[in-house]
């Protein structure tokens, strides 16, 4: 009794004959994929990490806006006093 692929050329079913080598290669590939996955899980950010970072950025932006407003107020006050102080001194100090 002949099998169907007996009539075929050996090149046509060569891949069926080397299944053990193919399985070994797949196992090695699987191990490398597992190692890559573990690396990614350890070193990459999760959704929670990104959400926490966004919240921190929002807090920082709020503090930065407050700081900018405070600096502007101090500068305006300093310029105003620099312009007003000589006139006030002339009023209170005769001379």
C-alpha cells in the first residue's frame, strides 16, 4: 500500500520530515518571546503609571501657573514702587 506522498518528490514533503527540528526552533522562539515579555512587563509603564504621571503633570502645571502669577505680581509691584517712591519721598521730606 502506498502513501500519497510517496509519489511526490522528496522536496515537496521535506518540511514534514523535519518536524522535530521545527518544534525545537519554535520552543526556542517561544522562550525568547517569554523573555521579551518579562522585560517589557518590568521596564514599561502601565496604564496606572501613565495616569499617575498625567496627574502629577497637571499638579505641576497648576503650581507653575501660580508661580508665574506670583512673579508677575512682584515685578509689577516693584516697578510701581520704583516709580512712586521718589514722589512720596519728595512729599514727606522737605528739601
